[in-house]
């Protein structure tokens, strides 16, 4: 059954030699002036304001997708689209800036992320870092637990983050983070306290961004910490190795405890990120356990504790002359380790991306197949073309 | 002045003209055929379509349906379908209005109009009498262009809304009477006619003459009239008595006639001598004499027994000139989107119906009488009333009546005795004791007066209408006082103390009222007019009797308001000439003083003697006073602040409306705020009175519900009100259904269905116990005492643990309703949320005769990963049985029913075929399901008359005439073993169970004193039920667990232990009931206790009962087979008389023969001394489990399913539910076609709380079979059944049974703490069967530990069944004819038992129950052969049960079909194309009664 699921991926791999030949042609034509011209414009943002020590710039991001999905696809089950056609995945606008360089801030709205509760607010934080030894950031911000969640989705080698990461890694939420570069540019410790975590209605929908205006009414607080090491050189932003260069390595891990009023959640993650000469590898594993604060009074056939795990690895290569990259990601997901059902999946995604202006303007075509290891086999493969514009 | 001004003026003028023209065109007076959707009204219940008719004026719009068949209750069209105010906002016009009116159409003597039925024009000639068809129609009679009137006219001949009413057909009646078996004698109708005079003691009584007098055939003409400026619809109907049948006309003598008569011909009665019969045959024939102009019918002005008008009394029957009356009115369906309101009873008319019933008064015999009835929808409301043109007051009324107006309850028997047999009173001649008792009961319960003596108005005391009105009033009062103190006092002396007499105006002079014999949530019959007292005229000596009064006219009004009762009723006050003042007021929030919109305000009649008396502090306190004083709740009217759209256009919190003068109390009420203080207000004629009302702010509960993984999950939150001490309230709790609150029972104030597990609930401030649940697979989280304060938000978070492991099974409910059904107002969104909140994973949208697609609503709610759905419909013929089909093709272009297959005029075969035509997808995944197959009118097997013990058809009476069902197709796939929470409809009750329940039920109803709930042993069945069933109850508990005893003995003790516990619980409940607040409350509690006890006995199926069931056969066959029991219906006496009579001969003899008759003692002796007879089946109530077992025995494989049939949220969706083994437990992963395939394969387990898994293997043999499989067990080993029964931690099961080949082969008692999830999980050894056998498992509980209440509620009042309705009617009928019935009974014909109702327990705590579908075991390796299967024709297919129609070969004659059936061409086929099938032939006299399509 899975043979023809892989056929799309194989077909894309076959395209690589063809693209390699195209590389030679591109070199002959000379530098692509459009990208050269557009890059500084997009990097700078749509508008920039400076007043003495205060700087602010307007940024935005837009993702439009189109393609085909299987008849069983559901957004609430993590699939990229529910019906074939077009989908506006993201429309974000934001302002970021700084004051006296040590104080930075960011405010960003996501108009189309309708899956997230808590309104359109995506980022709203202020950071004070007087020295690399110490800084703190407060507001609605990244939850420093999983590397692949903390990396901007704009910089992936795929259309979007891995399904397992979206489902299991808490995304932006409200809290305070203290950070310290113990070894400047090489070792960073991050500790945070946030509003308690709230999960959505299904595993695939992940965590909610709620409690922004009300305080942590239901879930008390969550505590998180992580350590990141980049022993050789800085990895740079983004998942693929668009810059090329020598071997760079990043590794680390995080953990959290959410002290919910009625349920508590523990989580742990670890990752390895490697970039070298256009190749990249990023692997991360996440495990968590949720259990009700009040245990049932009897032994049940369905356990009260729920353990979940996901592990994913993506490998890819960026063909610099034609600014095109190919990446393949494989995920293993088990949304309930005590049950063998459709929630145990292997997901494979192969993505071909043409970077017109690095991550600022790119087009990706991705074929994703989801293989249910148990239970009913679902028709939820997808083939999606996505355009991203960021500035 | 200049040109610019002129131009501007001209433009303004032109614009005004255009605007006026447009408005006039759109909103002016007109009647027309609807030509586009934009002309329709629209709204939640709008059913109008292009081709219907529109009536509108400047105030209201009405849609009259065109000729049918329709998909509405008025099957034949020509009905009032949609009604709304004229709307002005652009978003509310062009089919986007607010219609909440279901339907209304006129009736006469229970017949309705069918515009497709031609009326008959009579032609008289030398050749005889001929009737010509005149096509019925719906047409524009006046289009309104004259600015005076717009009229839609509907004409047609009468039809039967229910087939059962065809018993009113003359041909049918004669067919039925010919022959009739009386006391074992078969009499033809002439012999019967000879017998009748002797029976009644009236030698002149002629049976055929009597039939002639009954008015059972009408031509209808209804004008729906609108006039400018009137916010009401006039409905003027003329009913003309039509020939009873063409057959009768054909026998009429030649009648040359040259008269042209505007109102038709008179008729005369002709006699014919029939050879061999002494009684002449009589028929009515048109004669050359013009009938009178239509008579205006009298309005009903007070409650009265309408059967007496319709059928007369014995006095009338023996009067040769008597002519049966005509009772008219309308079937009025306000619909569930416009809950009905009646003055005195508010929005809770159910309560009145039941409380009357509990006091021994049926509303069929003593209907609710109200000046009007109303229905309140969203932004629109309706009121229905008539006007008595003869209404007079004081001296202007020509006649008066001295009447008993109040009787002290303790004088009931004495007064009844004083009335019995009196000839000098205006009562029936020689009023029978039973009739007298009924009238006295009605007088006590309903405050219905008993008129005794007519008193002509004394003209000499009247100063005349020129005199000062005050003086005239004074003179009138003096005259009344004089009559009361004179003749009144003398009359009162005959009745003694405790009886009040008053002088009432004659019935004619009173304001009109509408009579409501039975009110349900959405439908009723409203009776408004009657014509009685007509007599035939003797045209001369020896000349035939002539009837020249052939037509009657009656008028009703339907007015339209803005969304409350007051605005709907206001125009009626003017029409009826009711003097009024105006009540106005404002509702504020306290203490913020914010004006509140859309708050209900109730105007209550002030029960205080004097204005200085203290004001009741709550509605409950008020109600006690009001009931005592007025006999009802005294609710006069209902207002809404900022009614309708005013809340959006001009919100001010104000309300206003006309009110008759008087002293009142006003009170605001809101479900989320509670009630305001009661404010006194006096209203005077033509004056304005003002009242200010204050409501507290609501409290809020902000909730979040997660599963143990922390994910938000759908859930239901039930908020149960607590009393001051923190104890949960029961019954309605703090809800007031009379004020429009929900009735949830168990004191539940509100039920919140949360789709995503998070939200905020607004609640009236108070203390609540909160129960958070998610169906039957999750724990229940309880917050025992939550204080909700005004304007405060309380956070609430709970985690629900998933406890029941249903891996691989999907929880489905394949029979649910929502707003698309005429009897449901539940919004689709709520339906979807409720489904996921109850933990359902797949649902079928089975709205009545509508194909519905839940997909858009599920997506809108974002619940796709929680719920899969089937596009489905419930095809709902009124009386042929209901069927679900899924998946169906949803046709968006096929009207509002979206392509649902019609059924009117079709045979069952054609209905089945049409359902299949709408199939979506391959046949192997298409399911046809027979719903509630034993549910009387609406159950297929019941309507076919299938006898449960032998599967043949019993077709007495109406069933015999059902041409629609002469062919009985059986190609459905599944059928509902359980429908709703009705555990009483699982097993066929035994005669003993039925007898004891019904006897005790009646004893409770007959109680007049709560303290007498301690029934006297020996004289009462209740007393027997309330003592220990055996002497050894004390030993039972220990003995049931004693390992020293054998298994059989322990089982017996376990049964005894349970019986003892049941009786003990009932006893305690009766003791508690005797301390209840008031007799009614005591009766209710006692009935609940009785029902709980009776239900448990009915759930428990003993081997004795089971053997008795399958040993039952027809009386004829039993006569030749002594091993069999004869079918005795539900008569314990018949079943037991011979056995009991051996030791107690007095039981077998009537009182007149020196015996005692079938007394309470005999009932008990039967149980104790003749248990095998006491256990015989009550065959008037066959139930489904025995049908299923029988089907399985003969290889008629129908999958058993269990569905909720939920129409709202009070009756929970998913209780019960059907688990389908579809390979996944995740709705997102499910494919409904896989679900359906698994269902058709029988991979189904039914759960009413218990989830049962079951597998079988043979010891020593590899292989295992699951539910739905066949196990090949050719080895010698025993069978090992692995049974796992799970219930969540809040209830349990206690009994597990394995059934095989219709016998219980294993019974296991378990006693787990209810916190244990796996109540049973073990391998059970079963002996290897000798023959191929099927096995299934049933599990249930009977103790309080097995109760799922209050999470799952009981039926607060139970169910009103058709049988109950018939019984209510019969009670009154029997009272009217009690002397005749006494004589009939003396012949040995027990008419009372024929008509009396059979009550089954229908309100009890929700007990856990479950059953699997079978596993089949093949022991010989030759494939599974069902134990009683027969393959007559050797085609490899087992014969279906004999009631099923099968193809046949007509050349084989009688042998072609089972007994009682004939091989006939299928209806609709003929000649060379004829398809012959076995059918139950329809007698000739029935053909044509139903219009079946060729």
C-alpha cells in the first residue's frame, strides 16, 4: 500500500540530476540581479523608523499554499489542508526594534492562524540584555523547550514544522525567560516560567496560546529550562545550509513541567543540528507525560497517565548555483504510547524548495505521506505547493 | 423661489411615490400563488414552497400550502403553513423571515380536508341518485385587488389523518360488523341488528339507523381571509354532510327533481326489508327538497365532553329523531419552535394533563378550556381564538343555570350518589353512577361546574337596557342573590354540606373558549365549535325522516404578535369585545439599573383576598395560593421586554400590552437570572397601569474540561440546584416549566453541551451540584456544592478520565433528530455539540422525512475529528412504521426535504424501493433500519400485527383494512432492539406483571389521601407489592454468596435477594411519598416507585416466562394442542382463571353468579399458585427482544441496534447507543461506509450503559469467533465464552446472561463496587450444543448502584402513548354509556378491557443495560443452520417469518403462500408484468379507503 505513497518522493529525488544540470546553465547566465536587489530590501523590512537610540521596523510574512490532500485529511488532525484548493496559511505583520541596543522588543500579529485560540497575537515581548551573562525577556514569546519549535517556521527546509513538533512542543505563550550565554556564542542557558500549558482538543492541534489577557486561570504555571551548545561555530539561522561553509554543530535539550490544576505535564527534548557545505541534518526527539492531578479510584483498562513521543530527522542539500534545496524529513509519532492505533504514525515529507531570495521569498513543493502503523489506513497524503514572502 | 427648489421638490415627490408604490406592491393586501422563493416567508420552521399560496396585508403574511401530498403533518395540503408579521428590515424579507408556526388545518369529527379528494355533487333523476366528482382545490378566491379582502379558498372531501380513523367509514363499519363475534357467537350484521334492541332494552333502536345518524363524511370549504390593517387571519370553514358512501347511494330510489338548490338537497331515511332479517336496513338518500342554508355553529364556551356531541348518549340513540352532532376545530401545530401557552397553565400544559390524569380526570373527557391558546417563537408569536357572537351578560342573557361550582373533596362520594339516577335535573336521563362520579371528579379537579337546573332570566326584574348600567347591574345581582337563596338553597340542601351552588349564565351567553383535549409539545387538536341538538324531521306519517340541515359554518382567528403572548393576544381582545386596560412596565437589572431586553414578564392573577394581605415571596409560594383558589397557576399573560426586534431597534427594557381589568401580580423571569419579586398591579378599563421589575445579574461559571492527557474534550455539564441545606433538589428543582424553563428532572437547572470543553455558562445565582460527564466511557466529575453569585464568574476545571476501553469500536447513534424534524426545535449546532459531549463518534441525521447533512455544522463547530456522520433520513409514515436509511444522497435542489423519499399514497414495497433509490454509495454499505418496530402506530411490526410467538399477522380491525401494508416487505437490514431509554419495551411483559402494575397504578390514581399510601393487605395489589416477596429475605443476602450451596441454589437466592431489595426500596419510597407536600406530589412519588419496581420485574426474564412465551399459540391451535397456551391478550384472569379456579372457585365466577370475580386476592393467588399461567405473555404488548430471538432462530438475520431517537437535549442523544466494530476508536480515522459494512455484518454491541465484548472458542480447537462471526466448532470440547463487561466508575451491572436459541443458558450474578470498570471479565464454560446455535450476551443492573441517574435522566412524566390517549377517551365514553355497557357485560363481553389502557412503567431511574449481537456456532461443519430455519423451496435461503411477503407462483393456489395470505399481483403491477407476491388480502370494503398509487 505504501509503495505508491513513496512514489511521489522518489519522483522528486529523480529531479535532482535535472536540477544539477540546470545549475550549469544558471552559472552561464550570470548573477541573478533580482535576488541581489531584493535581499537588502526584504531584510530591512517594509518600513523603518529611527529616532536617536530608538529603532523600529515593520515586518510581515505571507504563506499561500495550494495543492491536493487525501479525502481523509483534516486540519484538526494536522494535515496541511482539509480540502484541495488554496489555503492562506499565514499572514503576519509585526514591529520589532530596540532602544539603546540592550532593550529589544517585538510585536507580531497573525491574522490567519485560526487554529490558535487567544486572538491574533503571535509575539509581544520586551527583552533586556545588559550583558551576555544575563538578560531576561517577558511577554508573549517562544516557549524555550524544543529546538525545532523555537526555530522560525520561516526558515525550515520544508513547508512547515514537523507534525509531531507542532503537536507536542508548546508554542508561544506568556511568561518570563532568563537567559545567559555562559560561553558567549557557544553555550546558552535559558530558564523560564510561563502560564500553565493548555492543550487543544486533539493531539495534532497541539497547545493553545490562551491566558494572554486573563492570567493563568486554569492551569497555574509551567517551568521550563534548556541548554544549547554550538561548540564549533555559530549555526546561523534557518534549518538548511544556505550559506555553505565548514562543519557547524548544535546540540542541546530542554525540559518543562506544567503544574496544571487538574493535570500535570512533564516534557523533555533533545536535538542535534548539523550543517556543512550545503548539507544539513536536524534531528530532535520529544517525549512528554500527562497525568491527572486527581487519580481515578480504581485500576482501569485505559491508563490514567498518557505518554507521548515523537522523533524526527530531516536531511537535505542546498544546490547553491540554482538556489534550490531538497530535503527529506521522517518522523515517528506516537500520541499515546499505551495504545496501538492510528495515532502511531510515520510521516515522510520530501520538499523541493527554490529560494528566490533566501527564506524571504521562496517556493516549495512538498509531498507528504502519513503512514498509520496501526488501525485504519487513512487517505491523508498531500502534495502542496507553497509560496512564502517575508520582509 | 427658483428652479432648483422646484427640481428638488419634484425629485422628492417622485422618490416618495416610488417608495410608496414599492411598499404598496410588496406589503399591500393580496392573495396569490407563490411564484418565487423571494415571495415566501422563511424562518426556523418555514415549509412554504413555490406553488403554495401567499396571503398578505400590511400587517401579516401567511402561506397556505398547495394541494399535497406534502411533507408536513397536514398530509394533503391546503393548510396554514407559515405565518409571520410583515417585516421591514431588508435582512428579514424575501424568504428570510421568522416563521415559527408549524401548521394548522380544520377538522370535523376528527376528519380533515383533502383537496385532492373530490367533493360530490348530487344529481337526482328517474334513473336514481348519482354523485359526480367536483375537483377539490386550493385557489385564489379573491386576490385583494379591491382593497377589501384577500381570500384563499380550499375545498375538498374529508380524509383520515390517521388510518385508524377509517373506522369512521360507513362501508368499513358495516364490513367489520359482518360478521362480529359476540360472546363466542358469530353474528352477521342483520343478526346483530336484531340483537341490539333487546340488548339496550329499546325495541325501536335500529343499528343501521344509528349508523345513518353518525356524521362521518364531509365536504370542506375553508376561506382564509385577510383584510387591511388586521393582524389576524380569519378562517371560515363550511362543512357539508356528504353521502356516507357511493354504495349506499346506489341503493336509493329514483328521484326525479327539477330543483336547483344552493346548499344541496335534503336527505331522507329509507327502509328496506331484507329477506331473512327482521330488522329493516336503512340508508339516507337525497330527496328533491333543498337543504337549509349553512348553520353557524355554536362555540364551545366551557369544558365539555365532546364525545357526547359527536356520538350522542344512550338517550339520543334511542330517540328516533336523534341526529349525531358535529364537533369542529383544528389540528393546531404551533411547533416546537413556538412553545404553546395557555392562560392558567403558562407554558407547562403537560403538567395539567398529567396532574389531571393522576387525579382520575382525563383531558379527553374534560378538556382544558381556555379563552385562547398561544405559541411563542423568536420574534414572532401566535394566538388562536374564536368569538361567540351570542355572548351576553347579565339580564341580556336569556337563560341561566343553577350549577354546582365547588365541591369539598371529602364530599365527593356523597355528591356523586346524590346525582345518580336523578330525573329532575338537567343531566342525562337517569344519570348512571359511573357518569355521576366522573362529573363530580371533574368538578373537584378542574373546577368544572355541574349544571343542575335551567333558570329563565327574570325579565320583570330587569330595568331594561335603557336604564343606568350601574342600576341594572345592581338589579341583576339582587335577582341572582334571590335565586340562590330561594331555589338555589333548596337545591343545595339535596347535596348537603361542602357544596357551593351559583347561578351561571347559560352556556350560549358565555365568552367562547377553545377546548384542548390533549396538548403535547408541538401538536394538539383544538376544538372550537359544535352543532348538536338537530333532529330529523318527520315529513309526515309513514313518510321517511328528513334531514335538511346539511351544512355548518365556523370561524376561527389566528393572530400574530411580535414574540410574546401579549402582542399576539391583543387583537383578539378587540375581536372578542373584552374590555381592557393597558399594562406597561420596565425590567431593570438590580442593582445596576440597566434596562434588560428580551426578559419574560408574567402577569399572574392575584390570589390574595385583600390587597393588604402579604404578597407571596416567590412563584412557588404564589402557585400554592393560586392553585388553591383558581384550580390552576393563575398565569394570565406573558410579555417580553423589548419584544421581538425592538431589542435591536429601540432597547429600553419596556413592555406593554392590553389586559382585562383586575388585580394582578407581575413578575419578571429569566432562566439565567431567576425571578423578580412579585409586584402588585391593578388594571382598570381604558387606563394605563405601570410596574417596574428588577432582576438580579446572572452569575457565570467559566469551565474547562480536559482528558487525562490534558487535551480539551467535549463534555456535558449538568447543574443540579441545591436547597438551602445543600441537598440536591429533585424533579423540576428551581426550574419553573410553567414560566418557560426547561424540564430536565432531577433538579437540573441547566445542561451545557460543550463541543470544545471550554466556555462560560450563565446561571441564575444559587448553589449547584455540578456533574461533568462525557457519555458512558468516561468518569463523571462532581463538584458537590458550587456557589454562583450575581455578576461573579466562578472558574471550574475538571479532568475526565477515559475509563472504558472500547478499542476498535465506534460509539454510534443512528437515530437522532434536530430542527429539520417537525417535532424538534433543537438547533443543528446544539445537536452536534450534544453528540460529541455525550462521547458519540458517529451519528446518523435521521430527521423525519428530511435528508440532512450534518457536515457543514460539524465543520462550523470545528468538531470533524470528534464526529463522523451519515447523511440520512427517517422516513416516517404516520402509521406504517418508521425507517432510517443511510447514507442517502443529499439533493440541495430538491426542496426543503432535499430529496427525502415520500410515502403518502405508496405501499410499503414502494416506500422501501424509493428509499433505496436515494442510496448514496454501494448497496453493501447502505443500511435500512426499522425503528421502534413495536411502537404502536409508528412501529412496523406492531402495525403489521405480527404475533411475537409465531410471527404470523394478527389483523383485527384497522390492520385488516390496511392496503398499504397488504404486502409486507422485509428487506431491511437492522432494527432497533432498544429505542430511547425505554427499558420497558425490551421484553414482552407477562400478564401477571401487567396486571399487578396496572392494578396498583389505578389504586394510586384513586387515592384521595396521601396518608392512605399505606395500602391494606389483601384489599390492594399495591400492598402486596410493598411487602417482602418471600419470607426469607433476611437469609437471601448471605445465601446468595454461600459457597456451600450449589450454583443453582445460589442463583435462586440471588434472585430472591434482588426481589427483596426491590420491594424494600419501593416500600421506603412509598413511605417517603406519604410525607410529601400534597397529594399530587405523593402520587407522583408513589407512581415512580411503582414503575421502578415493575420495570425490574419486567427486565428480569425467567425461564418460566420465556417458556410460556414460546409455548403460546392462537386460541384455535391451542385447543388442539394441550402443550400450548392460548393467546389471552393481556388478561391475567383469562390466563389464570382455570388454574386458580380449581382452588378458589369464587375467582372464576361473577358476582352475579355467587362468585367474587377477579379480585385482588385472585391476582395474587395466580402469581403464587399458578406461576406458569401468571408468566404467560401479555400479547397486546409484544416487545422486541422476543422478536429478535425468533428472527435469529429462523435465520431471519436482522442486526439489533440501539438508538436514542433524541429530539432535544432533555432526552440525551447517545442513550442508548450502538457500538460498531469498525476497526478504529477514532472518529477521524473512521469511514462511515466501513462502519455500515461492519454494522450489516452484525459486528455490533448495544449499550445502554454497559459495554459488552464477547468472543467464543471451542476447547481444544483453534480459532475464535467474535460478535457477528460464525464459529466452526466440530470438535467435542465445550464452548468457552470470553465475556468482558465494562461500565465507568459511577454505576455498574449486576447480572450477565448468555442466551442461545431463545433460551437463557447461563446466568451470572456479579457484585462489583461501582468504581470497578471491568464488572466482569472471564471465560465462561458452555456445553457444546447438539445443533447449530447462536449465542449472545445481555448484561444489566437493577439496584441503585446500577442507576445512571441523574447524569442520565428519567422521563419526568413518562410517555403519553396512543393507547393512553385512547384509554382517556374511552374512560369518558364508557361513563356516558355505562348503563349500556353493564348490559353488554352481562353477555360476557368485557368492553372495558377492550378499551382500557395498558400502562407499562415509563418513568424510572436510568438503569445500565447492554446486549451483544450474536455469534453463530456451526457444530457439523456444514455451515450455520439456524435452529428453527426452514428452506421450503430449497433455494438455499431460509424462509423468512410468515408475516413477510415473498414472491409466489399463483398457479399453486392456496399452497403458494402461508396461511392467511394469498398470492396476488403486487399493487402497481398487472397483466403480463404482474409480479405475484404473498399478501394479506384487503377486504373489498376497505379498498379505496386509502389512496394507493397504482
